[in-house]
């Protein structure tokens, strides 16, 4: 039998959108620490990053966000593939998939938007939708729409979870009823003590070594790392 192939994954709401928007100064030291953490996790060539709250346009200057410029310089197109969906030239934030060249490719779906992007992970033959679900009154319909997704994995910030006190708990539970299992097991994923970041997968055996990095305080969400193995 051949050796099982695997790809590492970093899934993280970076909160980088909060840097420099709403006339707040950019904390460049924190930005650099976040970019360094991402680079450390994927820079060895066998891992991809699914990142939420990457700023695109500044709502202060309405020009390309300085943090996005720093992000692109750190992960230059000569060595990395950066995949996201441009819904509008003035969009403020987005979900992105990032990896050293050759590890992923875009997959077009009906869910494409600035908060959702779908990619196929080369080497393990798995398609994953990276999401940052809508907030507030838009969260419920957004979660319910994901019940029609047919992909093997949905990962990211769902702004809801299967825990007491969550306003849209039933909508999140609908995703579980649609055949997904939460590889995070309902563990807390934010500094607020909430479990709203998830790795939903149809085949739980393909997720290995999942870790929620609660010791990393660079964002109000904790980074999640794991490995996906081939079938």
C-alpha cells in the first residue's frame, strides 16, 4: 500500500479587517505577527491557509487597504497562490485561500462571494469551502443556504454554533442534520468563550491532528490547524 497523502490546513479569522478601518490606526507590529504566524504554518510547502477578515479596501481612504498591500508583499504571486472572490471593487473585507504554488485551485460555485471561496486541495482530492458567515439578522438565512452545499468540507467563522445561548443554534444544527460533522467538537474558538469557528466535514476520519491555538492572542478568534488525509 502507498503512503497516505496529507495537506495541512490553517483556518483563522485574523481580524485584520479591524486594522486601520473606522479611522483606527494600524498596529503594524500586530499585523506583522499575524502574517508571520500564517507564513510559519504554510511556508514549508505542504499546507494551505483559509483566512477570514482580510481587508481589501479601506473604509477610511476608500483606496486599496495598506494591510492588504503588506499581505500581498509577504505572500508574493511568484511563490504563492492567493484566491478570493471580488464581488465589488469597493469591498471592505474578504475570505481568502492562500498556499504555496501548486497546492490549491479555485472551484467556482453558486456560493462565491467576498465572504466565501471554494478551492480544491491538490494531493488529497478534497474540495473545501472557506466561509465567513454573515452577521446579525443575515446570519440565519446564510447558514440555512449552506445546507444545500454538496462539498465534503466547509470551514471558517460561522458566527453561530451548537451551544446554549446561540441565537441561531437551530440554523447551525441544520448543517449537522444535512450530514456534516464538526471536527472541532463544539470547542471554544474565541476570546469571548464562544464556539463559532468550525471545520464541518462529511467524513470525520479525513481530519487529523486538529488543534485550536487558544494560546495565540493576535485575534479575537483562535487559529485552528489540522491535516487532511487522502481517501
